C-alpha cells in the first residue's frame, strides 16, 4: 500500500489526542487554564471526534465484511456511546462548572470526567486508530485526510 497523497490522517488524529491529553494534564493543576482547555475541547478536539465518528467509523466498517464488520460495529458503537456520554456531561455539568467562579467545588466532577475522557482517548488510540491504519486503503485514507483539513479551521 502506497502512502496517501495528503498528510497521514491517522497520525493527525493521534496528534490531536496527544495534545488533548497534554492540555488536560496541564489544566488539572490550575483553574486558570480551564477556559483555554474548554476552547480546545469545543474546537479542535470536537472536530477530530466528529471526523472519527462520521468518517473513520464508516470507512472501517466498509473495509470489512461479515463477522469482522459486526465486531467493528460493536467497537465503534461503544466508542460513539461513550463519546456521547462524555459530551453530554461536558455540556451539562463540566462546562458550566468551568464558567462558574467555584471550579474547585466541582473538582470531583472534573476529575471523574477527565479520567473517563482519558480512557476514551486511550481506547481510540490503542484500538481504533491502529486498526484503521492497517485496514483502510489509500482511497479511504485520502478521504479521511481531506476531512482532517477541517482541523486547521477548528
């Protein structure tokens, strides 16, 4: 398989995840950094997750047949449900706490959400993205790379 003509989309998504983990770790130590982290989560991180769910999941399922596709649907479905839960908690609990004056009061909520979010990132980076790198053909990788150009505007 030759290299895709656009930059490697798998490496790009992994880089977004690594930056998200780095920003999250830096933010957990100080409340003054939460607004910058929130902008990252609502911008590039959300855009990357949308690309994963809307395009990568479909490309992976299309690349497989039979029982393998069922297995991938189970994995991607679980990741999608977990992300929906993380997004709901972000919008309903975490983000509002960050906008308030009492971020320290909500530290348990923030810490729990952060742990769950790191676990989601680990699953995506440890299972999903390596599988995509192995299974997707050049055309699917090129389409994914084109989608990743949206990350420049996020």
